[in-house]
């Protein structure tokens, strides 16, 4: 029965939220809030665009809650906060969806289909889940302009990206380079540093300790260890630490060289003899026999004479392995740098799709890191080495390995060309402008974000893909380059009308070379989609082609918010581009939320069905409850949250139900003519007013600090104080006519009206309902809204009222503990409570509150001790016992009244057949009982005239109670 009532209550709140949504739509409240007078000017908020490649999950909901709370708060503080939705449209997420639907296995399938047709298919998938997003975001209560949403595939947006590129080019920050980078062999494209960090997974690989035979010493091998055996075909050198200690050991008929510090590990359980000790520099220059015959005799291979010998390198260590590093310049940054330093041969035996080239005849066509079996090729390499007597040992090796952030394919380190933003050139400026950013949580500034900036490398911005903004560079075979920063410039140069800036259209445009009269063609690569996201502040406004003055006066943004992973992605790229072209940070304040995980701490997965549907949770518990659950949790401070549905239910009960019950109680007694006032002489009124001002000050301060949990949690505490202390202690005041009732009503209206404004950013639905009802409005018949009101002004908090009431509540807590020790119920009156109190004057009003709460006749205040102490007189006289029995009886009557669905307006005749001891008390205190139970008469004996009756138990007695209206 209780569960059914709870569900009905839940559903009524959900219906209230639906009514509020209808009101907001009908009265156009969101647009009014944006367009109302804003004496403080614009507050600029950048909204990071999501992909509409799936329905929104709790991570999106957490971020969108932040993006709603902060703009609502600053709107109420007199700012104009425009909020325009945006959509990420380009990049691998869309491409992978289309490839999967078309059954494509490789990049070659796309070129066979045709870029134009493939891009058109991508365009059709971009907004597949858009309506699902809009539905959920609206139910969440987030206000955002979806009607004028920007899209990164729009011509205007893409033209601004060209402008950003050209600005960077003109500042000398764009260059083409050849270096070792991570590539996805399935997608056949390079990835940026931040993209690589997104996809690390713990996997088991095959490691191998390999024997490299020295040419000048018989049966002598130098041992090197690798976790990527497939790179051994590309080996051209070995590296040692010049000052490290090495040993030459004899094992059976062969001798091996390795780091002295690692001998015990590598040769564990083997009977070996140390022949000699040497330094790394003693090994430098020694030549060895190549492991594989495919490239060493290739006359076309440059610098062959420098290959297959030992060099010194400062990156060699003895943490693991053998103290000897195998060098393959085509497959590692350190390797490539060493190769450049010593002019080593460059052997790249792998194609960009991960397949081994024709020259490596024993392994042609094998994929070096196949997704379905990432060790398969390593197994074949190890078999070959073993068969040729070149394998010393092999083992399974568990380590963190990068995978493609979209298709989940293991990445490979691969030397290739790319276009870069020269981040290292402006790193000092990046660090300098970053000091102007306020982070929430604060440790992100010098921690995760600061560390990432310190280690920032040049940004690879070119991708060998299709559905994206293109690199706006045209090049001639003679080396001449032309970079475009606008559609107009390209139209002038080409003589063509430009309506689309995508690859399939741009690759058709050729230009005459001004230098050699040859033909210039566009560089075929497209831009990293993070370049588009990082250009969002300018491109969403079509800057500088439109809105130039307004943008310039409003840059940088006051606020952005996204998940903690964006410290290395969107936050970072916004900052890089803004510093590069504006010499400024892109945003002043940022909140980073953590990850919302399933209840068991695992990643939320549709496949595993390990989390409840967000829309269903909102329907059952309300959006406000979900918002409060997230806002008060550590997820708003970059920490992870294990989502527990019961947590949302708890916030429904603690916040919405409790607050609405306060309003309903107020509404039972309030007339429309009640005027909100804060000038009562009653100590309870003074205290709750002081508590409200204290809440306002706390929330205001924490919102200015962008600390949402610290701004949210005091609201729940205040609602609890309002309900369980102020209203409960004031119940009798509401019921009795007179000036004290008027003061209680006026104070409660003042507090509820003010509280509705404070909670408006956090619980927009409840605040709307509460404010409307308290101010005698109706959603259907007005166009006023709490969200169009000003944020209350903070005033001096009455600390004396707070301190005195806090002391009263502490005294009550201590006294009730004494009752509990004595096993005496609270409804049993006691004679006296003695309080030993120093340095605080508690007047008779406060003493009466203590007496009522503890249920004692007298409170005596002493000042004999330095600490707070209470002494409870637990002596029970017959008079006190009778009064206790009366209170128990009144409680029973009112419980039965509730079961009979009677209201406080229903006067009844009370019937009972109580035993003699109880009947005697009822007769002696009849007038008091009648007043306390809203009865017009009490009849002992028969219950035949009662229209409702119920058996009750009072202490050890059982009897019947009945009512008749």
C-alpha cells in the first residue's frame, strides 16, 4: 500500500513537471529570459557540440545539467545569457557508422564507392538521433535554443574554420612534417596526441627477447627485448646506454651480452658464467647480422652502411628488458630521432593499412595488429626467429596499449607525413594565458590541464579521411602553395561559385600555378575534427564574416563545461587556437564533470543493460530529483559516480516531497491576502529568516566559485530545517488565530518565495510551481515566471539567531539522548531539564522551545561549567504518567483520523471502549483531548453509532476507537 502511494506521489510530481514544460512553451519563458533587460550585459557561454550518433546517456545529462544551472543563475543576476545548441557533424564517429552499415572493411571500399556518395551517406546520418536528444534535454529542463542550432558541416561554419587555419598559417604556426605518429590501420589515418590517450586498454601481448649475432665474435649475441615483434623486420640498429654496465655471459655453447643489472631476471634458473664486464660505450660501433634478409642487401636502401650496428642513446634504461633497445626508425619517435641523428636506413615494411609489404616475402599481407587477434602476426614472427635460432625467450606481457577511439582497432606507431600546428612554438603563451582560467575543481588548473600543457607537442591536424572540413591548401608540383581563408577568395581564384566546402567538391577545383603555369591541386587531407571543435567560438558566429564587433567585445567566454576527458581535447584545443590567434584564453571559468558509471562501477553499456533508461528515471522520479542527485554528487568535481537509482529517489523525497509538503501545510492556512514579511519578533521566524539569508550567501558564494556541489548541498539541508524544525515547531502557531499566526504565515511566505528563487537554477520545475502557488498565480493563466525574477540580494546574516537556535537544538539532542538512555518515550512529560550553559543568554522563548521538544515542564539554566551539560529529571509522578497517557491517546486518535481520510476541518464525535485506567484519564482531560483531536464530543462505551472504527493498542491495553462526522 505504501509503495502504491509513493508511486502515485512520484507520478504527481512528474505531471507537475509536464505542466511546467507546457507553461514555458506557451508563455515563451526561455526566450523572455534571454531577451529581458540585462543591466549587467552579456554573459558568454560556449556549448560544446555533441555527436547525434546515439541517444544521450548519463554523462551527457550530467554535463547538460551544469550547462543549465550556471546560465540560469547568471540570468537571474542581470546578465543576458544566449544558449545556442550545436552539433558535431564530421569525423570518424559518423564515418564508422556508415562504413558499418555498408559492410565496409577498409578505406579502399570507400574510394571504390566514391567520396561524393560516401559523404552524402554521412550527411544523412549526422542528425539521426537529434530528436531523441531534444526530447531528453527538454525533459531535463535545460533551456537551450535548438531552433537556431549550428552544425559543423554548415558552409558558414566551415568557412570560419578556413579563416582560423589561414590565421595560423599567416602566423607561421602551420607546417608539414614527417614523423612517427600513431595511426589506425583500419581507418588508415593519423591521430592526434589527445585522440591516442582516449583509447588505452590493458591487453596481453607477446614479448620476445631476441638474439642479434655479432659479426666480429663467434657465437656471441647481444640480447634485445621487444613487446612489438612485428617491428623487428624493420630493425636497422640497436641502442645501449653509454654509461650503463653490461656483461658478457657464457650459457652452454653461446655467449650473450646484456645489462648487468638485468642478468638475474633474464637468465633466471639458468646456469651461466660471466665472461667479462664492459660499459655501453664499449659496445658502440659493433655490427651484427640482420635478423631478416629482406632489406640489408637492398641497393636502393639509403645509408645502408650505417645500418645494423650498435649506437648509444640516452633513452635506454634498465627498468625492464635487457638494457638493449631494438631500433626501427619507421615505428617509433625515439627510433626515428636516432635514425635521423646517425643517418640510419629507413625500413618501412608495413603499409598504412597495417599489412606487411611484398619485400618481406615470408609475411606478405599479414596485418601487424589485426583487431580480432592482435597477437597473430607476432606469433608468426616469433616462430620464424625460433626456427632460425634467433629467439632467446618469449612471454606474455600485459600492458596498456592505445586503440582507435572510434573503431577500437589497436594502433601502430608509424612514420608518415602530416600537417601540424606548431604548439611548442607558443607553449610559453599557452601556459601564461592558462593562468587566467578558473577551474572547478581547482586542482585541474595545475594538475591534469596544466600537466598536459607542459607536455604539449605539435598538433597533427591532417587526417587521411573523407567526411570533414578540408585543409584549404592548394599545391603545385613545383612546390608553390596557396592557402585560402574564405569562400570569396577561392571563388575569385577559381572563377567558380562555391556552395560546398567538403572534400568531394573541393578536390574537383584546380587552380593555375602563378609560378610555373602548372596546375595546383588541393592537398588531399582533411582536418582533424577537433580543429573544428576548437574553432567553435568563431565558427558558430560565422566570425569574422559576420557578428565581428559583438564577438570581439565578448571574447573570451565567461563559462564552459564538459567532462574531465575534455581537458586533453576540447578544452585544450579551444585554448590552443585562442592563444594562437587572439593571444587570450578562450574561456574564463570551466567546470569539468567526472564519469557516470553503472551501479557496479563498470562502464555503462547498452549491450550489458547495466543502467536504467534516463527518460524512464525522469518519468518516475522527476528531472529535478535527477538534477539534484547529480549536482550534489562528486561527479560535478571531476570524480566518478556509480549511478544508483535509489539515490535519485532519495532526492525526490528529501527535496521535492519535503518542500512540497511544507507548501501544502502553509496553503491549508494561508489566505491570498497574506503579505510576505521578515520582521517577526518570534524567535522561530527570526531563525528561519536568518537561515534563509545564510543559505542565500552560501549558494551565491559557491556559484561565483563554480562549485556546484557546495552550492547544491546546503539547499537540501535548508529544506530539512524548514520542514523538520521550523514548520514542525510552528504547527500550533498556524492553527491558532492571532498575530502570531499572521507572523508565521507572513514569514513562511517570505521564505518560500525567496527559496523558490534560490532553487530556480537547480530545481527549475519545483521552483516554478512553488513560486507560482505561493504568489497566487496559476500556470495556465499568467506569463510571470520565477525564472524571470532577479536573484535575491544578500544581506547581513543574523548570526545571533543562528547561534542561539543551534545551541537550543544541541541541548534538545543531548536531552533526547538522555531520554533514550532512560527508555522514556518523548510523549511522556517529565518535570525538569537542567542545562549548564555559559556565555549565551537563552531567553524564555528559547527555553520554551527546549521544553516543548524535550517534553518537560521546566527548563532551568545554570552557568556553573565551561562546557554544555544537561541533566534530565526522570522521576515519574502519577500526574506525569496520566499526561503521558493522554498524549499517547491523542496520537492514536489522530492516526485513526488519518486512516479515515479525515481533514483538519472535519469535526467528529469520538467513541471509545477504553479500559478503566485509560477512560479515567480521558474523562479527566476531556476538553484538552477534544481540542487536540478536533472532536465535538467524546462518548465512552458502545461504538454502535460510529461510522468508522478501528482497534488500537495503547501501551499494554487493546481497545476500539470510532468516529462519526
